[in-house]
C-alpha cells in the first residue's frame, strides 16, 4: 500500500459561494506533506455530478493525479460517496485516505473504514509519515490531552482532518512547479448505492448577521465576566465598526447568540482583523479563527494560548483596553 488519497468535499454546488472549499486545500497541503515524508504519490478524488469542473482548481503543487468519479445524483449522498471511495481504495491501495472532519465525511468515513478493516481517526490535528508508517494526533478528554496514534497492521488508514488545523498554502489554485496532474475519469456503477433521498438543503440560520462574512470581528470570551459587562463590549464593537462574535462559554451561559459563536462547533471565520478580548485560545476556538488575516489578542494571562496565534498581543485587563479605546474614539464617560 502506498500513496495518499484526498477525498475533496463536493458540496460546493450547494453553497452560496462559488468554487472549492478552503478545506480541500488544507487536505491537499496535509497530503503533500505526508507524500514528501515518504507515504507515496498524492492523488485527489473528486466524487459527484459535475465534479470534473473542479479538477483544474485542485491541480495544485504536489498533486500527481486527479480521479474524477461522476455520479448520477446531483447532490451529495453518503452511501454513494462511500461506495465510490471503497472502489478507489480497492483500485489504488492508498496507505492514507484524507477527508475533512465535517458532517459530510462523518456520514460515510467511519463506515468505510469499518467495512474495509482500515485504520481510522477523526478530528485529527496533525499527521506525519515516519519510518514505521502513519502517526496522527487528536484531542482527548475534551482537548485536555493530545492523543498520539499509530495504526499497526493497517494497510490503509482513513483520517478526518480538523478544519483550520492544517496550513493551506494554496488559496487560488495554480502550481508554481509548472507540472500538471493527470486527470482520470473513473466510471463506476453507483446506481444501486444510494440509500437516502435528498429532500432539501437548509443552511443553518446565520442570525441577524453572518459573522463569516464580516471584515472586522471583535470577539469576546469568558474574560468579560458577566452578561452586564457585555453591554460595554457591544458598544465598543459598534464604535469601532466591528461585528461582535463570542466564544463557546458565552453561548452556553446564554449571554451570546449561538449564531455568533466562533470555533469548532460554531462558525469558521477568516476576517481581515480578529480582535480577541478575554479569550484563552482553546483548540476548539482556534479551529474557527486561526486563518484570520490579523489577530490581535488582549488577555491578562501572559501564557494564554491565544498569544500563540496572535500577530499582536497585549497582556492587559480587557476593560482597561476597552475604556482606552472608547476614550480614543470619543465616547468615553
Ligand atoms: P476561558 O478558557 O475561560 O478563557 C477566558 C480567558 O479570559 C482566560 O484566558 C483569562 O486569562 C482571560 N481573562 C479573564 N479576565 C480577563 C480580563 N479582565 N482581561 C483580560 N483577560 C481576561 N469554544 C469555542 O469558543 N468555540 C467552539 O466552537 C467550541 N466548541 C467546542 C466543542 C467541543 C466538543 C468542546 C469540548 C468544547 C468546545 N469549546 C468551544 C469550548 C472550548 O474548549 C473552551 O472552553 C472555550 O473556547 C473557552 O472559551 P474562553 O476562551 O472564552 O474562556
């Protein structure tokens, strides 16, 4: 068994934004790293009706082959994707199959791995190819520990990678090496595979504002202390022309709207500026914002993990900073 097979997400046709999803480029970047470490050549599987149209966009540095599997169904169907991937694994015998840790992949990848007797790990934060094969890392005990995994005896391992955890150098396609991937159309009889019928795709409610589209987010965390004090931060966001976002605990406490939550179980955002006040930088929060262009963090704890991803940081009381900003913007009391 040799090689890395990336299973690209094929739901872009359902999305309001045209083009491939950013996670595809993260998967490819992770696959390319494994390939360079010795896992074998990198191929990308595009499964779905009209998937061929995306082949050129995914023909990026490191990709040697693009396998296009056309399907009769216009929309994503888990069993069809599972059957297609199973056939590709049988034909190409990859050592590693990479897919995104998304609701789509979770609906077929565990079954794919169980049926094929493959190794499996979900929500993977890091993966390396070493002398003795594949190693992966994932959070354990609610992210308090990082579990290191290896897969002894497994010929093929299926990994679901956490979105935002892998650097993605490709955001516009193209390849600096001047090479082209070979594009192979794989005809499979998948007609009998579908077991569910698509009724409707309903996007999750975005609330009064879609934080994923905001250019400037002011994100507030548990450091705010109380719902009452949140009012000052809301006022500051308005003064600064920023959109308010919140960390998970504020939603759980009922202080902030679920639609404004950033992170693994909230929205993934990548604004021009992300100002984080009183946010510790838990892995689940970073998963949703670490691709922001400029991250500014204010936290009273110099060891807070948010400073690991911040471009600018201040070890300070967030209310002192908020007061100073309000004064500067001409609204101080
Ligand atoms: P804390 O970790 O409590 O941090 C508060 C910070 O404020 C501290 O660093 C403290 O030093 C600082 N602080 C306190 N007072 C002040 C002050 N006056 N001035 C400046 N700084 C101050 N979390 C998310 O955010 N999004 C998710 O999508 C998400 N999904 C999750 C999914 C799962 C399955 C699990 C298990 C957890 C998830 N979480 C999520 C929760 C996550 O693990 C963290 O608990 C959460 O991100 C912590 O939020 P926080 O940084 O606001 O709070």
